[in-house]
C-alpha cells in the first residue's frame, strides 16, 4: 500500500464531504466516487477507514463506478462527541448515502466491520436500493468462532477500557494491528501511521477507539438475526478470505464450507486478517471477476 506521508491527504483531496440526514441528525460524511460502470460500494473495517482501499481503487474503477466512504466516527467523516456508535446506524448511513448519490443498485465489497454492516443491510431486506452481490472479506461471520484480540476485550471492560483508550498511541496502535497481518505480508508501520492519523483526526477525545469497539457486543447480541440473514438471503454472496487471520480466519472459512459446500470462497493461504491490504492486486482481480460484466 502507498505509504508516503502525502498519500492520505491525496486520498482525501480526491473526495468530498457531503451532508446526510441519519436518524434525524445532520452528519458530514467523507465520500469518494471514481471510475465508470456498474456501481461498486466499498465498506471498510475497524480500525481503519476508506483509505484502506487506496491500492485497489484504480483497478476497480476501470470497470466500476467506485464509491468509497468513511463510516461515522472513522477517517474524515464526522466524529460526534459522546456518541454511542451502532452498526444499525451505520446501515442507515449507507442507505442515506446511496439515496443521496441516486444509486439504485450496487454490488458491495465489505470487510470486517463493514461486512457486519453489509450483513445488517441484507437482514433488513433493504428497499432503497438493490444489492446485486456482496463480496465479503474476513469478518466474524459466525459469532461463536470470532476471536477478538485481547486488547479489544480489555478495552470493552468499564474503567480498564477507558484507561487503555487514553493510553493508545501510534506505537501501540501499530503493534496491535500488526498482530493480525500474516508473516508473509507484514503491516508497514508507515501505513499504520497514516491510519492512526485518520482515526485521531477530528476526534473530540482520546476514547474514539473504545467507542467504536462497541460493535463487538452489539454483533454478539444480534447473532441470530445476522447469521440467519446470511444463511437465507437470495443476494449472491462471495467470500475472499485470509487464512492466516487469528481473528476470523481458517475456523470461519472451514465452517463456511461445511455449511455451504457450493460456496464461492477464495482462500488466501498467505494472507492474514487484511487480504485487501496484504494482497491488493489479487483481491482486486477476484472482486472484478465477481462484480464486473464480461467485456464484449
């Protein structure tokens, strides 16, 4: 991934801030639109932002109108003070965004946190736009097999979590995130620094990381709804999976194949939790193969 200091600024310069009404509140949301062709919505993970798609966007934009945005509380999007973040609110934001952009049908590529939001969109059988396909990358598809990192669990503990959130600096952020990358494709500290900057920019306090992590218990509390939606949906599903992922890797892929013997699952034997950052060219090609119409 491009890691020079100006890369994040260029990413933001290529997009814009738009205003959306989400649950009655006006929210300023960062969005980039590039390329031409069928719409392709990119939904990022925790703890990053839309910038994690930077290496894939140029190739995807050759075949698609690519829409990349930052969820509420992430990246350049508004980070409201004392806010209780929710995957359900983020799904509302996605609906408002696509309505604003007048997109009536789209494929979705969603990773980690974004994949949970995509699952909620499937569960609510969204009517404001048509999901033509979901391509999902490493996430807690089966809650019982999801393995959050120890520091994430501790951050959710009252009292301790607040102290950890305030202690989180760039070094600790990089060390924690690097643990979910594969040894074959380690996290570049310069890339981590840019994502840390995006996380902190505009944050009203030092506990944004802790507030965003509330998605873990929220996902667990809604396990039945979300997993049933994935098991019964008629939306075509594809899965691109880093098998060296200690959080949601081989165990979930194995269960997925057991539950769905005919599943469209690509296993990246040499990738960890972030295959699109670790193997951007391979992942971009696999996305295009599943979402772009065949060339005449």
